[in-house]
C-alpha cells in the first residue's frame, strides 16, 4: 500500500511541510490541499528528503503552487530533495522554477 505522511510546522515567514513516502495519483490529494492552502498564506518550504516517489501528479501540484504563490507574492522552496525528487524535477525541464535550499535560514 502506498502512503504519504505530511507534518506541518510554522516559522516566522514560512510554513514547512515535511513530506515522506509516495506522492502519486493515489496519495496526492492531501498533499495538494495543504500545499494550495499554505502557499496563499505564506512562503512554503517543502522538505522532500524522505519522498521515495514523485509522479506527474505530484509535479503538477508543485508547478501550480509556484504559480499560485507568485500571484500573491509568496515563494515555494524545495528543501533537501531526495534523489528521486531531484530527478523528477529535472525531467520537467523547469528546474529553475523550484528554488532548492538546504536550510531554513535560506528562506527569504
């Protein structure tokens, strides 16, 4: 059974989602709801270090969230992407859309 775990934490100028497991067409709904609601409120940091699968459904959520954030002046950051996530993002040809950070101190 594929599963996803999402833990939300809040910082001074961002929300952090620690995501673990699989983000695909079976699990992305919870991910999508949290990402879309938070990016409208503040900068969003996605810790994707424990994601073992990121499908096109998950990538679509990320791409739409970047656009939603830009509309309201918020940024989406990918923190510590796993190798699977890094390769999935690179495969889109839109790597420059997703600022990669390695520490929360890098959030503007």
